C-alpha cells in the first residue's frame, strides 16, 4: 500500500504505472487467497487501463483473466466465464489468438475455457 501511495503521489491516479502497480498488488492478494480484495484491486487497475488504453487493449484482457481466476477461487464460475469470454474477444480483436493467451494463464479452469474458445470464434484450437 505504501508503494501505491508513493506512485500515486508521483504520477497521479490515472497513470499506467499506477495501473501496473494495482495489477501486481491484485496478483499478490490472489496468491494470498484474499480473493475479494484481489477483485477490488484488479477492478481499480481495470478502470485505469480502460480509460488510458481503451476497453479493447491486451492489458484489459490480462486483468479480466486474473479477475476471472479470483472469481473461480471465490466459487463463482459464472462470473469467471464472462470475464474469460471478454478477454478472449479482446485478444482476438488485436490478433493475439485469445484462446491461446487464455491457455497461458495459471488457472486450470481458464485453460478449460480456452479449449472452448474456438466456439467463440477464436483461432485457438
């Protein structure tokens, strides 16, 4: 939290470095099994990434994927699937083969969704 305070003090809230720091903090919280807190932190990063880079940027897709992992750990596969689908759509829209990107994540459930990604129009097999 202290590092975030320093970075916000230097750059202001709506800055790439702030979003990156929030994203990293969300990952730490996810690893510590603080899923609800992780979702809140990832959502803050998502808002900044979306405002700076637009809603169809790979950073947005990556954040959605990790949010999906947090939802899975919290027992909400329905919410996770919607986030995974959106992440695949974003990656596909920028030519990054969404199903393949999703398959690279740590989440076994995300990898299962990646297998189905072909049904969403992904070029991944």
